[in-house]
DNA sequence: CTTCATGCAAAACATTTGCAGCTGG
DNA sequence: CCAGCTGCAAATGTTTTGCATGAAG
C-alpha cells in the first residue's frame, strides 16, 4: 500500500481528529445514530491518506470491531456519500474507492500499475465548469477528472 | 433516447460508412476475423450518435442478427477497446457506455436525469495533462473528464 | 421503549469465462 | 482445413436487500 504519496498533498489534509469531528457532526445533524461500527468506519476514512476500497475499509474496521460486516461498511459509506461527507470514486471494473478527506470533486492521478491514487494541484477547473455551462446550457453539479498513467516508482522498475 | 444532441457535435462526427471502414481495417490489420456478429456490432457503433450500453448494442444487433449473444457483444467491444477503436465509459454502478466515433479520451457532459451524454468543446486538456506530468512525475497515458448536471430540456421540465 | 442499525445470507447486477460446436479465410 | 469465433450457461465480483435480532437515544 502506497499512501505516503507526496508531502505537499498530505500537508494539505485536514487533521484527522478534526475531520472525524466534522463527519460526526454531519451524522448528528441529520439524526443518524453513531454506532461503534460507524465510528470505526469514520475513523478509517478520517485517518486514511489514500483512497481505500470498501474491502480495505472493512478489513481495517474489523481490527477494531471484529464483527462488523461488509454490508454495514457499504451502508455506512453510502450514507456518508449521501450527506456529502465522502467522495466515491467508481471504476467500471474493480471496486470503488472512497475519499473521506476531500469529499468534493477534485482531480486524481491514478497509477495503472500499482493503483496508487494521488491528488494533484489543478486550478482552472471551476472556470472549465462555467465554460461548459455556457456552451451547453447544462447546470453543472459535479465533475470528475482522472488522469491515468504510470507513477515514477513504477517507471523506475521497468 | 436523446441522440439528437446539438448540431455542432453531430456535424463533427466521421461519416458512419467511413468510420465502419476504419474499424474493419483495424480488425483486418490485427488479423481478427470479420464475422456477421462483429460486423453488426461495428455498424451500430459507427451509426450511433450517442453512447450506447452493451445491452443497447445487443438489442439493436439482434434486429439484424437475432442469434447474437450478449457475451459476443461484450467480447467484441472489449476487443475493439483493446485495439483502440472504441472508448469505454465506465460508471461505477450502471452499465458502461461505448463510443465508437471518437475512440480517444474526450470530455463528456452527462445529464443525471435523462442520461443523455454530450461531447462539449474543450481545449486546454493536453496542457493540463502536461502540467500533471511535470508536477507528479507520472507518465500520463489517458484521462477522463466528465461533467454531471442537468440538461436544458430537463431543467425546463422542473 | 421504539426506532433505527446490524449482520447474515440471498439477490441483483454487469461482466467474464469454459467449452463444445461452428465457420471464416 | 483449423484457428479463432460463437453461444450457452455457469462463474465471478461488487454492491444491495430482506429480515430477524440487537442496541442507541
């Protein structure tokens, strides 16, 4: 698992404890219960620097709370997605990945070899969104920008 | 089915007959056989202005060639994807959609109500790609840029 | 207490695969 | 001919769902 990524990215993350509090408040505000299982999932999401899959979340949650089922993990991330506290990155084939740190659309760079996912700096995206609105008449609510390629480490190994 | 989209998009499409020939040559060049089933799938892809799903392709292919199985459709689009003659647009949940007219990455605008997909004009994407390369050290091979929102028609109906 | 959450197992999907038989070149 | 393709059905892998039991508030 390659979560180390670059320092510049990790530096920008919200402090895990604060992020956890934010997610907890979001649950409370919407009158959802805070169960041990949910708490465990939130903790993983708050602490993860990367973009864990449901399966990954599940196995990590089980360390803390061994009886947690995969279904509960799915129910929890779906709930969090609905209240805007998690970003779901769906890929056609493999399983989805989740980002609990930046639950709003942002670009990704994905290594097709080791599956590491990074969050690069890009601006000019809201402008692009506006441009699309103007040209197509769509009301743009959301977007997704992913780049696929080979990360420096995997390129070295070639 | 809302394939009419905007004139400016459809005007840019390659003529279906030419596109079909291109796909056929690609198959021949790679020593793949041209079977009636494959021909039927190619025809649908060449003629479609939109972004049909495997299921849609299948039901349209069956009109011409009733015994064609869904598995063959999948095998064919997968083959075409591998030789770069079709772009697969995978969505986490629902089924993938395929574009046989512009088999290279390009932005999409997707209506979350009627599921119409349009191809807007955007430049500045290759620049963006280069910027990412420079900043992350990734070798960028591919990308995906999708905007989600509500199309003018669906907005009127509200 | 009562409503909502959990966990299991089963269902629901889209997609892939194994394989016997068929067919394009 | 015969390697490669088809079509069926079964397998796969992820995500969802129904429902009885359990726990949060």
